[in-house]
């Protein structure tokens, strides 16, 4: 009998354990509407429908008669709540849902928020499958990517926002004030689906940085041409720049492979960062297939490699190694995102004293046959959308609208007056002593782009970094050009691009390494161009041309 | 004698009716139920999802979308087979696993034989634990160590080469070095742990047989050759066939962490390509990834099937 009971219990517990993973923790999502069948045809001027919908939009009064007009609260009905799926802060010691700024926005809005926060580092890997399988159980969702191919839109996962424009006065005003982003956000069916946060497009972009102490020792200014730059590297290589008695331990420049296109492409008139580029006449080309300029670019880098000015292990160099070298005063030139300048590189220099004279400081881009430039960033940042399964989409629209209001943006950028910042007699603002402590400020919830459509601000960033860094950024802004714009792809375009682009990118990446290191002779460059053509580059290029024409038409009307 | 017993036993069971057999073994059968349910839910039911390889999975369509999405035939297979890199990917994947098998499979056997010959138990245990440890180091850390050790600027291996008057070698950027680095580091990391099962098999050999060989005057080499190796042969063959079952399944993360664009020629494998093409793209193309996964599984199954048949014919030992 005991044996019988034991075996039954064991079997039951094993079945229960095995089925634990099958538990439906979430209510199955309602089958999404198939919008691909009912799409409106693309209009000649894409934003026409958006403009018309904004024109006709009217605020809707609640049962109590309260009308939301862009300021808090968004509702006067008690007990309302919204579920938001977003990401945690990238600072591991920050509890973003309980940060003061975030709590204030939620409290002022008049609704409760049920946060579903996914780890910042795994957000895309976690949320993409959730969306793909229709299992995201939230009213407002932070997209894991920018949905450039309109996949989520066409899958019917999200509500078109046009129908709620009457409840979104802040958003519609922002669209009116930002016609470029309005055009970029307008989907193929003429609707807008996402409320975006924004990045600073032309400030604090990746740039060239020099060790000012080494420059002074060399008696040179920051080079502006490729020839002067090579001369400087050669000087670094030949001299004991760190005064340790060893002339052989200097590494003239420490550039990660991914940044070489940023650094040298512009000198040859190439935007290798975006890959595709359009000239003033709107002619679209693929920079990596430019038979003249890209060849010159590769020949130049091959020359640096042969002369020992571009290190042999450049393809496996990572940021940790660069920091290690800088902390040991072994290198004189770096290229990275601007924030690294004072926050990661200069501060590890053994002799950094907080001034630009003893730091890694940004400088103008290098010029060659073409005048140098830096490539800016697409301003559209994190995208927030309202799920088609949302219990009260109108309320969600109001919440997103309020979250992107000017009042909230001030909170995101400066925090709370008297706590994180103060207003001076002349009307200018500055962070308080507490606010100048970055850890404290992050825990306070500054720039909560992980959970709200926050807009980055140059002014509030300026006061966070060293003064000389802010000045350097202001100096460099003039060199920043727009990147390839954010353009939605159609289904057919997505299909073609996804089919061919991986092979093209693989060919480009491995050929660049081979030409630079000399394992493939430059005499084979024409063969390389032929190989790209064989990989269907002309078809992809044709699509990019059509997309760019569409973008220009939507932008200019 | 043993064979006769088995025949006799089978003969007796055949005479018992099925109901009697079921009733007799009812507790064992009840305990099998969870196993059957587990395999049905987690192994066999997911196999129905292979239909994704033949359709265009619609993002956001949930579980039903696996079955309802538009049928595209062999589009994803054609796309994969039609890639200019198809041959290179298959070659690289196969060769990495092939060399891992050739180098990595015999080492644990030899190590197990050697370690069981150590007479002093404390030394034997120390050696075993020391060799198990690398297995528990995460792949990310191992790859970091490899990068540091092999760096041409300050890596310990190149420093040693320099002392011997040999110029630094840029190991991580030269395609010809990728396979040796992958195989040797993999063997180093896993040979200790993989030897456990062989050590257990050797320990299971009857001491009487050892004693008998010693009485007959056999030396250590003869004991190894005529007793130990034949005794663990079924274990070796079983593990060999199981290893062959993953000939086309290279560990993605290690290749991904070690490779760079300069060594794609020898390092780019099916898994890394699928990551770039299927999972890393926007939107993720799950159907493409499923198609390539199916292709891999079919090849792996074919290899196991052939290896099993060969093994049965040649050694009279087989999995089924």
C-alpha cells in the first residue's frame, strides 16, 4: 500500500513540476487585428492625413465634464490605472519606478501606474519575443526597437494615435513644431502609432579626441588634415611621449574598429556610418561601394596599418583596453562617443586635474579630399505605443501626452526645484550640490527615457559634464551633419533588404578588414565591387532610393 | 550462460498476458507517466512548430501564428542554400566540430585511464578537481582570457614567443589560427569534466579481473590495453555516437565572442550567420532561423543514424 501511495505521489508531483512552466501567467492576448488587409493606400503627401486628423481633433469630456487640455491631472475619475511595459534604468543602483521624478509625474497625472520593468540590458531580447507572440500584457509599451519596417504596426499590435489626437494637445503641438519627425513617424497608412522620446541629434556625438599633454609635448595643434594627422602619429610613435624612458611603448592611437568609418570616412566624402547617403541633388549611393573614394579610404588605412600607426590588433580592440592604455598614459588619440571624453577617458589619465589642459579633448574632424564632418544621430529615440488590448486607450493617450508635456520635460531634464536644481537671480538654472552628484541625480530619476518619452536637453547635459567638455561640444556642433533619416519600409522592401543585406554587410565587413590588413591586395578592389553587385546591392540601393524619395516628398509636400 | 538466462526470461514473459504484465509492473508504469508527459509536452509538441520553417511567421500572431501564417514553401531553405556563404558556413561549422572531435574526444579517455592509474588517492583527487575546474568558468571569461593571453601587445603567449626570438603573432586576426584556438581552448576547458564518465566506467570494472590479470603476470600497459579499454568500449562508442549527433551544432556564444570580421573566412559558422540574418535583424525572422535549425537537425540525425549503423556492424555496439 505504501509503495502504491508513494508512486502515485511521486508521479503527481513530477507532472505538476513539469507543467509549472506551462502556466499561463498572462491572459492570452486578443487576436490582433490584421491591418495589412485594410491599409489605406499611401498618399502622395504622407502627413496629409495626420494634418487633417489634427485639424479635426476635438477634446473629449469625461462623464464628470472634466476636459484634459494638456496639463495635470489627465483625469478626475478616481481609481484609474495603467499598465506600462518599459525598461529599468541603465544604472543598476537606480529603482526607476520609485525615483522621485517618475513618482511625481505619475502622482500629478492622477492615475496609478502598474510598472512592468524589464532589465535594460535584456530589453530587446525579452520584449521582442513577447511582442512577436502577442503575449505583452500592458496598456502602454516601450518598443524594443524603432520598428523601422512597420512590423508591429502591420501586425495590429498597436493603436493608431490619430483617433486620440483630441486628447493629445501636447503631442499634436510637438508634431506641428517638428515637421521632420512628424514625417518620419507617419506610417505607410498615413497614421502615427508612436510617441517618441528624442535624442540630441547634433550634440555630444562621437568625435576625435586628443591627449592635450601629448599634443603640447609634440609642439603641435590638433591636426585638421589627414597629412598632419599622420605626421602627428608618426611623431608619437618615434618619441617617448609618456617620459618613462621607453620609446617603444607608445601606441599612437587607440581606435576600436567600429569607429574607423566614423573617423576617416568623412575625409573621403563618405558617410560610412549610415552606409547609404544622399548628396545635395538627392542622389542616393552606398558609401561602401564607392569605387573611387572608398578605395582611397581603404588605401589610406592600409598605409597606416603597414606603417604601424594602426595597430595590428585593431579588429579585436575593445573599450576596456583603450581605457587601460589611457590610464597607463600609453596612447595619444582616441575616438568614441562624446560622453567618454570627460566621463571615461580623461578621468583615468594619471595627470588629469579637471582642466582641458590635462585631458582628452575633442577636436575638429579630419579633412582630406573632402571637408571633414561628424555624423549626427537620428533624433527619434525610444518609442512608446498603446496596445490594441489596452483597457482604456483614451486614458493611455492622455497619459502619454501628459508625459511628453513641457512641464514633464522640465522635470526629466532638471528634476524638482529646490531638490535637484535651483534658479539663479538671472533666471538661469543650475543643479544643486546634491544634483551635481551624478549617482544621486540618477537615483532621483533624471532623464527617465526608460519609462517616459523624455527629450534629451543640451542645457541640462552641459551642466552635468566638465565645463571644458561642454565648451568642446559647443565647438564641435558646427561639424555635425544629419545621418540617413528614419524611414519606414514597406513589406516588400523589408523582405528584399532582409534577404540581401546580411550577405552584403558580411562581404563589406570582411573585405574592409582584408584590404586594410593587406591579406587582400587593393588590386582586387574592382572585384570586390563586382561581388557586391552579385550580392544584389543594386536592388537594395534601388529600394533606398525609393525610400529617400518618399521621405523627401513627405517632408516637402 | 547470461545469454541463455536472457532467452529464458524473455520466453517466460511472452507467456504472460499483457494485462498481467501491466498489473505486475503497474507502479513502474505509473512512474513512467510523468516522463511520457514531459517528452510529449516539451519535446514532441514543440516539433509541430517546425512548420514555421515553411511559412512566414507573422509577428504578433502568437502561438496560433506558428500554424496559421502564410505558407511560403521552401523559401527560407532556398534563401539559405542560395547564400553565397552557404558552402563556407557548412564547411566552417563542420570543421570546427570535426577537429573538436578528433582532438577533444580521445583526451578525456586517455586522461581517465591515466588518472585511474594514480595510486595515491589524494593526488588522484587533486588532479581530477583541478582539471574539472575550467569547465565551470563561463564562456565569456574563457574568451576574455584567450584574448588576453594571445594579444600581440603584451599577451603571455607572444611574450614567450618573443623570448624565443619569434615575432609576435596576431592570433585573433589571422583566419588560419581560429580553428586551433577554438579547438585547443575547448579541449582544455572540457577534458577534465568529460573524463568523469570514463573514470566511472573504469571504476566499474570488476577488481577480480584486475586481480586475475596481475596473477597471470600482466604489466600495467597490458592491463590498460587488454582489460580497461575493451571494458569501456561500449561507453566510448555511446558517447562518440552522441557527440556525432551535434556535428553541425557549434556552440554559438564561443564563436561569437572570439570571432571578428578579419577571421570570418574560417570562423563564421551557421549559428552566427543565422543570428545576424534571422535573430539579430529587425524584425527577427524566426521562420528563417527555424528553417536553418531544421536543416541542422536533419544533418545531425543523418550522421547519428549512419554512425549507429556502422558501429553496430563493426563493433556490435549501438544505441538502438
